[in-house]
C-alpha cells in the first residue's frame, strides 16, 4: 500500500512539475512575440518546476532502474565480483542518499527565512526538492536491497 502511494505521489509530482514547466516556458515564448511584457516570475518558476520534475523523477528512475549501467565494464568482471557489486553498490548509494536526506532537512530549515527574489516565497520550498529526491531514492534503494537479499537466500 505504502509502496504504491509513494509511486503515485512521485508520478503526480513529475506530471504537475512538467506541466508547470511547459506552461511557464510557453508563457515566456508567447510574451516575447507579443507586445505584452514577460512576467518577471516566469524564469524563476520554470527553474523551480524543472528542479521539482527532476527530484520527483529521480526516485521513479531508481524504482524502474533507468539509471545508466556500464554493462560493458560490468560484464567483463568475474561472476563473483559481479554478485558482490550488485549487493554492495546499492548499500553504499543508500548510505550516501540517506546522509543527503538528513542534511537536506537542515538545508530546508536554513532556507525558510530566505525569500525568493521574484516570487517572494521562502527558499525552503525550493530546497525541499533535495529532500524529495534523496528520500525517494533511498526508499527505492532500500526496496532493491531487500529484494537482492531475498533473492540471494533462495
């Protein structure tokens, strides 16, 4: 249940962020070719939508294993080393992203008093994308490690 809910939240986040990015870029393009002035907030909004689209998409990429895998090198390793790497690399990456998730919370708290230049919201909102990315990647890495552990037992 939780697994599906997290996946749905990430998918909705990617869709909303992408549509927001498309809307703000189209608004910028439209205003440049008309006598209307381009709103000052569109550049910052498009940057923020892009950051959030990448943050929501990072966890989904980990879930579906869409990250680059250097198979050319990996397939030349001995089988024992391949098995070891398949188990060890996700643990190391999980450790790094868990640390990032913890420190991103501190970063969000530091950004709360800061204000965005053109939109006026607190920068903790922008920095929260780092927590979303690191937490979602950590979650799906944890699931992958559990799956690898179960498969090695059978």
